C-alpha cells in the first residue's frame, strides 16, 4: 500500500444538487482495482455514511461530523485481534451531542440561530434536498450541530463564545457547524493514517480532496491535495504548495484530478 485517499462528500465526491457520484466511476474503479483505501471525511453522520459506503462498495474506515469521530469496521485489518461488541469501533474525544445542544440552546438566547435539533424533518429535507430517510439519518447526530444563522456577521462573536466552552464553529457547503475544539478533519486524518502506518510499518502518502472551508485543515495537512470548485465554478479562498485545483466541480473534477495524481 502506498496511498490513502481522504475525500469530502458534498460538492466533492457527490454532486451538490443530487448527491450522485456517477461521474467519479473511473477513479473509484481504479481505487478498488489497486486496493487503495477511500476514506470518507465528511460533516455527515455515521447513519448517513454507512449506507453510502454500501453504495460505493467500500468497507474502509471513515471520519464523520467534521473529524469528531472515526469509525473502523470491526472486520477491518486495523481491528484485528480486538474484541468487537459492535460492527464498528469508534474513536473520539469530542464532546457529546447532548453537551453541544445544551450550549446551543444557551446561544439561542442571544443569537438568531436554528440547528438540526430545532427542526422538523421536513425543514431539513428542504434545506438539504435530501429525501425523508436520508434527512432522518442526517438528524441522528453524535458530536456536532449544523445550523443556520440570520446574520452571518455575528459568526465571529458566536465563535468567540463557543471557544470559551472548548467548542468551535466551521463553515461547510450548506451550514455552519458547532463542533468540539481540536476536532477537525486534519487531526482525524493524521490519526487514522498513523494507525495504517503502524499496521503496515511504512510511510503512506495522504491524498485529500475537498471543496469548502471545513476541508481546509485536511487539504493543507495532506501530502497531495485537490481543491474542488463550488457548483458555481468558484474556488474557496485557499492557496498552498501541495494543493492543485480541479478543473470541474463535484465528482467530475474529483475523478480527473485523482487519476492525474495516481497516474502521475
């Protein structure tokens, strides 16, 4: 094994509008053919990623809720000789969803914000364009709270209050996310890479692909990275020597850029 591929989902491997990954089929087949792990790194929940892994036909570890949790299948090579009481082993030092929701309710006394915990499933469906089953899975949260805010100018003040409680706020493609401090995509990626390197007793090259602000730490920390443009064709404001820019948005750009790296 030489590479580990870490990929964001929405707007990156999945189309922004319909969450389809058909245009990435060539690169996905390449990864399977060469036994290169595709590790999902997303703001989505465990309940959302699990069925998606089945659609992608992969059984790799994955990282959820912006780096807050790592889930490793109990039949993975990394989990050998570890007694398993469930189908997945969980690694996390993040605060619980209950703790975040209690603080979020406190913030609502001063800020016009609404999180998933305040919404009915129909509202989540409207905001995300998900069907009902997928929207319900998006609402089954373990570590973080996606939210909308009426006045985005207040985000910095909101972030300051969150920081005092050991929390932070990051911006995704559709929502802001209240998360635990020191729990980002880069740290989870590096932690999981270390586990693979320990198992194989060799250094591995981290390839990362993402499109939005909550992917920045991961893109900067990887050895080779691809910044995917938004559905409007515009790139997020990020420059670094290890980061190339995909020529197209979504899975089409993901496919071309990843194949260029792997065949380069």
